């Protein structure tokens, strides 16, 4: 990490530089991608203003503190910067959710070995819940034609049994009548 110091109307004492470097090391532990930092110390009559900017690949943080002592200003600005970095890391963790190491792993399906590659296994994506309406085969055919989906589950109005009407690859319609 590259640290740059700038003094405006003042020289930055060696002890303040060491303090800034030590505190920035703590910030770098929280934000591991920290690439550079810029510490600006400004003297204005009796006020000592410290401005610290830390730049990482994904984030830029800035903190400004003012007091009568330059060491105190830099220390408070660094503490503020550390809190900002911790808050950003906490937000990032919350957005990502719990890590995979903490999640309880589901047991593999029977017949499958745990060392097999599961990347080829299809995922089940539940997209809609629909009521199974009683209708005749003709009504079901009209309903399927009006939908973009290729499958319709319905209850036969005469027999009260479940049926599945689907669009086949050849353009015709297929009917599945499950046995009870």
C-alpha cells in the first residue's frame, strides 16, 4: 500500500506519520484490497485538520477530523475511516449471505456419490402456483393454445381425475392420464 502525506501550512511530525501508518495497517486488515492512502494535515490558526483518503479497487473512503492537536486529529480521522471500512465490509457480507462453509449441506440423493460433479444435474425452479381447474379436454386444448407454456395440468370435469396436456415437439398435443 502506498501512503502519501501532505502538509498544508505545517510540517507533518514523524510521530504523526508513524501513527498514521500504524492505523492504516489496521484499515488494510479490514479492507484487504487497499492500494493507496493520502493523509493531509492542515494548520489553520489554532485548528489542526486531518483529512484521510483510502482507495481500494472497489471502494474509496474519506474521513475528516479537526482538533487543536495534530496527533489527535489524525488518530480520530483514522478511527473514523476504520469504522467506515468495517461498516462497508459488514454490508458486503449481508448482501452476499452466509458463506458456503456455514450452510448445512444437503445429503446427496440416493444412488449418487458425493464426489460426482453435480454441475450437470438440472435445477428445479418453481415459477408459479396455479389452481387445478376442472375443465373438459376441449377447454384444456384452448387454454394450452393461449399460453406460452407448453404444459397444462387440469382436472377432468367428467371423471374428476387429474390430466396433463402438453405440447409435443412435432406440434401435436399429448395427454397424460396418471393412474391413481
